[in-house]
C-alpha cells in the first residue's frame, strides 16, 4: 500500500533529524544507526495511519544500503593524479576522515591512498573527528603547519568549511554535482571547486 518514494522520503527525513542531533559515537556505528533510522521512518509511517512495516524488513533494507554503498564507492576521476602532482610539488597532505577504524582503514587501502598522504587521520583510530576543533589542530600539528598555511578541502559545508574557517584555515568546498550552495546557506566557502585538479597550478 506504500510507494517506494513515500517510504524513502520518510526514512530520509527521519535520518536527517537523527543525524542533526546524534552523538559523535554514532559515526562509529553506521550500520546500527542505519537500522535505527529505517525503523524510525517505518514507525513514522505507522503513526500517520499506514500499515506497520516489520522490523526485519527495516534491518534488511538498512543492511543492503550499507553493503550497496560500499560496492558503489569509487575515487573521483583525476583525484589520484591531482594528489600525486600536489605531493610532487612539495605540498604536505593529510587525509582527515570520520568513521570507524576498520571500515575507513579498509577504504584507505582499497583505494591506494596510504602512500599518497603524509598523515592519515581516522576518527575511529584517534578518538576524535570533524567538526571537533581537535581534529583540525591535530592534523596541522602532524604536518607541522599553522592555520594560515593550511587549506581544507571537502564536500561537507559544516565539517570542511565552517569549522575549519573558525580556526583561520582556508576552506574549499567540493561541489561534486555542481548544484551550488544550498539556498539560504550562511556558510561561505573561500573557494568552490568541482574537482581536485582545479587546485593544480596552470602548466608553464
């Protein structure tokens, strides 16, 4: 009796509400969090008078999404080349990522990133993550740099633009899909790019 679109919209709404107030520890338990948010969406539908959907279906959907997301993950075209060129130019590079130690470390290895960075900082390995101030300060200390000499690049406006800007870091927002800033956004990146290659100096 329910359309896929209606279920998806309700689950996403519940997920956004959940993550807007969730404790940082949930970032280390994404699978469990997804099960909770799908079930929460199902409960919201039932509260609106729709037939209740079973918890085992919520678990199956959440787990399939977790697996599907891993299967479909890829490195953006040109990213490896851009990183390698920046490193060859003598730019110190740190990869700062949130999430559990095992899953994030597996991605670092899967996508051949370890040798490309001077410092790899995973939330689950260090005990802190973005947007905590310590995450940026620790990465800068590891590279031996200060905020005025640092660029932060990422696709999350809060974690990679707003928070680092408060420390005096130059913040570059990666607008992967070219959609532009969300309407009414109060966060203003210092620069907006579509690909890492845009950061390279022009050829001489």
